C-alpha cells in the first residue's frame, strides 16, 4: 500500500482560539494578559503524518515556534511556524 505523501497542518487551536493558517504560517492572537508560556495545542494534520516537536505537550510560545510535519511516506516534510501574539492593553 502506498503511503500518503501529504505533510499538512489542517487545523490548529490553542485553548478556545482557532489559528489562522496561511501557507506555512500559523498565527493566533490572545487577549491582553494571557499567559502563553505553557500552552498545549489541539491540531489536525494529514492522515498518517507525524509532527515534531509534539504540540500536545506544553510549549512556551513567547517566541515563534517551528514545527516539522513528516508525511506517512517518511520523507516528505514541511516546516510550519506558529506565532502567538498577545494584544496590547
């Protein structure tokens, strides 16, 4: 059986906030005073793909974070950058 060669992030959520995905850029904005130093993502990626680092674990989003999605074929990869912004007061 041929392995899937798609390496896409289809959906990305932090808490109740749904991120905007544009190409390989993922952006999400939180309200003023929201702590973003230990967030766990809910996400959907291409079938049979894997992602690294694991966004289901707590991650500090103070700076943009790069995630690599590897397709089920084990060779096709795509890097995404997640940028979390906190609104100014």
